[in-house]
């Protein structure tokens, strides 16, 4: 899968929807992101933010609309193929390989887009390149010293960092981050913000964030979802002062 | 102490290997036949462990591959005078083909549904063994399977045959060890731990499961070939549900997710079965009790218990605060 020219749109959602029975969790969302764009998605609990991510990542099929990723129509494309196009995501509820070590977690992420994942004739320990890359990824989120630790024994904060590490391992061009600071202390949140700000500016980032301050620090554009619909979309400063947003968001949101 | 934890399993494996190599000339013929049987079951249990221990899929149809391998030997040797290598190649191929077909059906499901579907597929093979009389001789089974022909040595005696099975076991062990330690093997554990994460990382999860399913089937067929030769007789009993249950129990009892566990489980169950049968016919009842006992008291099997014990031992000397 060859990459299209870098000036094409990274992600384009055209009127996508997702119904769970009678419930429209995502209701006609349209959105476009250019390469390198940093955008936050805000919205109260149950607004459909996580569902929107699952539609983009291909874990759930849309019930209507179309999705384009780097110029490819991926509306019916499976999740692993979308990953191969340069898409990566993290999870709101930590989703790692709990009984494997931090290093093994990263190794799995590193080899995910390589043909070597089908090699079964020699031990993984022989693939020095994968180890170098996995350790570099661990190091980039500050977990180098924990490489031999089983992930279920890591602290919540460390697990959230590993979430990011796994997503970064495949050198994605579009990163979906679902509440990376969920459950973190203010100090840990600040570390996470620093980590996100240091990422390669060429990577487009779509981030769901309940903490407005984090959202404004990491992104320049904001999309607000409410009952599955986009109710505001624009530059951070404009959206912040939007009365509808203040009413919905500050009414239902966190401290 | 760290090194003790790491060395203990290796030392145990070494002792076991030496015993398997050196003991047989000195044991009774009954004991020798038990050891031969146990090695065949150990191969079956290891192959099932690829699914149960590594991917986390409990299959209740693994006897199907044992039967496919064994029937291949039975039919080829008694009706076509096939030699060892032909029987072996066909036995593996037929079992792999069976798994390739069954996998298409079974891998649509997970958990209990996977268990039910593999059970049904296993019963299908059992049904065929019973009903396709022209091929399988039905209930009567196929008798008179000769000892392997076409090998450089004569393996008609019980002792040389034991060593043939030991070599086969070593081959199966090395092959499966390589697979589970390979990059591909790591993906199986990843699928066990989180299928959804594997998918979004870029893995075609179904394909990895399918490849492992076929490998497990082929390895089961490999064991089946030696089972056919060992018994000299093949019958629908080889494909029975009880047989699948036994293989599953061997893996669970020994410790899934390690290759040593299933081997240990196979030896324990084979010995137990033969000791128990002296006293009672209620083998299945006892098997059930062992299964429940394993789930309740040792969910990670004997190997898991040993591992915990070693860790506790390693920690124990640290408890009293070191005085200057
Ligand atoms: N698999 C599902 N089946 C049925 N309903 C679902 C499913 N997933 C989500 N929903 C519903 O869809 C709506 C949107 O859920 P979603 O998780 O996308 O919200 P969210 O914006 O991420 O909320 P939060 O801020 O709490 O994470 C909710 O009403 C939820 O109950
Ligand atoms: Mg959510």
C-alpha cells in the first residue's frame, strides 16, 4: 500500500452514522483533517466520541456515510488494513497485553506491520532490529526501565503511557487518542501533555479529551459532539466561547 | 535465587530427558508400553496447547486429528502395504487438511461457541469412522496394522519402537518450541491477551488463528500416525469425545501455555488411567474429578503450581531483615 502525496487529506468523514438498535450513537458526522493537524473532540459522557473512533479504526462498521483515509475509501475496509495505511489508536479503557512484559507489548506493536509477523521458523530473539525499535518506543514514553515488568504490574499511569507507545510503534500518520489522561493525576497529565507535544508534527492527531486544558494545550482545532452530532467545530478560541458549548460541555463535564 | 528459579525448570527437563533416554531398557514391558503411550499423548497434548494455552481457544475436537492420522496409517498399511514415510506424510497431510476445513467453520466463534463447534466437528469424524464402513470397517476397526516398515532399523521390537516414538516426540517438541518462540508464536499470545488490540495494531487476527489451528491439526495427525502403529489397531474409539476430553485435561492439568506442562499432564494421566483401571471402571468419573480439582486448586496446572512454589521459596530467605 503506497502512500499518496502528503498534501492529501489525512482523514475525511462524510456524514457517517452508527445506530445501536434505535440509538443513534453517531449521527451524521462530517469532518476533515489535513496532515499534521491536531484536533480535539469534546463532548459529554455518552456523546458518541469513542464510538466515532471505533468507526474510524474499523472496529465497528458504519451504518451510513463514507470514510476516507489518506485518499483511500476505507468505509468497508477491515481494521488491520486501516492500520497498515498508517492509522493507530489508543483506548479509553486501557487495552494492552496484561500478562506480557512491557517490552513484549512493544515488540508485538513493532512487528504488526512487518512481514516477519508470519515467521515461525526461528526464535523472535533473533530479530535484533525489532528489539532496537521496541526499546526506542518504550524509551520515548519513559518506560525503558520497566521493559521486563509484566504489564498488569505496572501503575495506571505507566499503562496509559504504554498505550501511547503501542500506538506509536508502527510510525502512524494518523493517531486517535481516546482520553489519554483518563485517571491520571495532574502531574501525570502534564507529563502526558509534554509527551504529546513532542510528537513528530507530521502526525495528525485526533484526541478525545475531557480535560479542556489538556485539549487546548495539545490541539488547535476543536470538534464538539453532543448526542452523536457535531454541535461546534472550529479554532479552539472560538469554540471555547461558543455559548452552546459552554452550556452543554461545562454543564455535563468534569471539574 | 533468581538463577535458581531459572535453573530449576531446566534441570528438571534435563533429568526427564535423561530418564526418557536411559530408563527404558531396564523397565518392565508394561512400563515400557506406558511410556510409549505417554509420549504419543504428550505430542497430542502439546499440539492442543498451541490452541488452548497460546491462543486461549479450548477445543473439544482434538481427537479428530489423532483419528485422521491413525486411520491413514491403518488404511494405507493394511490395504496398500504402505511404508513408514508414506504413512507419515499422508497422515500429517490428511490431518492438516481436516484442520484446514474445520478451521473455516470453528474459527468463526470464540469461547464456549468454539468449544461446541469443535465438539460437533470431532463427533463428525467419529460418526464417519463408524458409518463409512467401506473405508474404515466401522465398529470393527482396522486390525493388523504392522510395525513401521522402510526405516533403516528394524523397529518391530517394543524397545526400538519406543525409541522411534521418542525421536518423533523430540521432533514434535523442537518444531512446536520453535513455533511458539517465533515472531508468529508471539502473535498467538497477543491474541490471547487482547484480540481487539491486535486488530488495531494491524494483525489479521483470524489468519493467525487459522494458521495455528492447521499446525495444531497437523501435529495431532503426526501423533496419530504413531498411535496407529503403536496399537496395531485403529477404531472409532480413537475419535471419541472422551479422547478429546482427555487430551484437554492433560493440557490443563500439566499447565497450559508451556510446552512442558502438557507433556507432564500426559504422563500423569496415562499412568493414572492404568493404575485406576486396576481398581475401578469409573475412569471418566475420576477424570472429571481431576478436571474439577485442577480448575479449582491449580488453574495454571502442575507447572503453574511449581512456578509459584519456586517463587515463594526464592522470596522466603528475604523475609527476615538482613542484619548488618
Ligand atoms: N456496543 C454498543 N452497543 C450499544 N450501545 C452502545 C455501544 N457502544 C456504545 N453505545 C452507546 O452509544 C452511546 C455513545 O457511547 P460512547 O462510548 O461512544 O460515548 P463517549 O462519548 O465515548 O462517552 P464517554 O465520555 O463516557 O467515554 C452511549 O449511549 C452508549 O451507551
Ligand atoms: Mg468514550
